[in-house]
């Protein structure tokens, strides 16, 4: 029997929580419910969920603070933010803290299910169906399937989105990868929020690659990004 996907729902609205827990259980997910961010972090450590669904406005510890604590030591677990706020800055903050997606209240349970399925599919399968893909980038060795980036004795485990983004750059080494292409392949959308999310991941990749001063992800104004190696 296949293992049930485990979802941590962190939501203080009693009525909404009851509806979501019952619906997701009917969809054959195993749901753990927490009523605030502090309890959510405790349950996150105990239950090790596959995906966290986190409300922003909560007592004791809000959703952004919880997401920040999770992402401090875990870049892998999928996180979806629920927010009643429509302010652009709130959505951007969620992506910059490492959210995989967001939903603005009110939303339908069917849309929530589609978002969950899309996030889990991206996290588990990535963007390709090839055999092992490995790249040498100056002094780096990048294995897409294992999502490992190595340089000398250092090893960095990449998140699914980081690996997908670096894969596209490697496959197009020395060529410009348009923002639209990368967004549609990885985020399945090229809206403003997805674009800001991608900017965050580009910054993270640049941080990893700084271990080799010859490696660079260039920002080609108005076009996209290009992975290059100096003196190549």
C-alpha cells in the first residue's frame, strides 16, 4: 500500500480548519492540524510532513515567522502560504522566505487540491525524464538527479527549484535563457510573483557558485540569464 502524503495544516480559523481537514482526508491525505505558528513548528519537527500549508495571520507566531524557521534548516519540504491579504508586498515576502506557492482567501478546496498536486509533482519529478544528468562547471560538479552541487570538499544539496533552474542554465551553457522560458518550465507561470520567486533562487545559486570565482550567472538586461565561466 502506498504511503499517504502527510500534510501539516497550520490555521487558527476553527471552521476553515475543520473543512480543510475533512476534505483533505477524503482526498486520501494524512493531515496534521496546528492552531498557531508555535504549535505548527512543534508538529513540523515531530511529524516531518511532505507539505506545509501555513496561514499568515495567526496568534503566538505568524505564518511568515514559521516559514522562516522552517527554511532556516530545511529547503526541501514544500510550503504553501494561505493569506487573506491582497497586498503585493505580502505575497512577495512569502516567496522571498521560500514559499513554493500561495493562495489568497477565500479560495475553493478544489483549487487548493490542484495547488498541492502541482507542488508535489514539481518537488518529486523535476522538469525532466532523462537518464542521469551530470555537468562539470569549472571546478563544480552538478548532478541533477541527486540535486547535489560539489566543489572540492564542499557539497550542497539543492532544492527542487534550485536544481531545475541550474539544470536549464547548464543545458544552455553560454547561451541566454529567457526569463519567460525558465518561469514557464519551472513555475508553470510567468506572473510577477513567480518572477520575484525566481529572482530569489537565482540569488541563492549565485551564492553557491561564489566558491569558484570563475563561475557566474549573468543578468542579461531585458532578456534573461546566462551561465558562463571566465577564461572558458
